[in-house]
């Protein structure tokens, strides 16, 4: 009789490559609907799964992964205009985050 070895766990970097069909923003939790990282966004009132992440999740992902060329802040720091924090990130920060993910 042979005994089977348990399968080795897959590293996170490989998980991201295999999830290439999914939007990279799914790597962070959604601040809008509360979906966990790597889970799809949902509409809670109808319990419907969305095909694309909420804009707030995309903004949180861009903030977590990219530096902003407009206001010169580091990742995880919110974008600002004239000293006031913005609710969303600058458009160029989205571009930086997409370039980083590619």
C-alpha cells in the first residue's frame, strides 16, 4: 500500500498569476460591500455577485499598491489636494497601479 503525501501549499505570488482573469483589485478587501480579499464584490440587498469590483475597491487597491505621481505620496497613503485627503485616488495613480500589476 502506498501513502500519499499532502499537496504543498501554493505561494501567494503564484496564486496571483493564476487569478489573471480576475481584476487585480480583488487582492484587497472591498470597503463598500465588505467582501474579503480574493472574493467577488456583492450587492447585499439582492445577494448578487458582481462581475467587476466596486469603484471603492479599485481605489483602495490603487492606494495600497502604487505611488501617486500627482501628489507624490507613498503606497497606503491617501491622495490629497491642497492638504485635504481625497475620497478617491488620482487617475494617474490608477495607471501606476495597473502598470505595477501587469
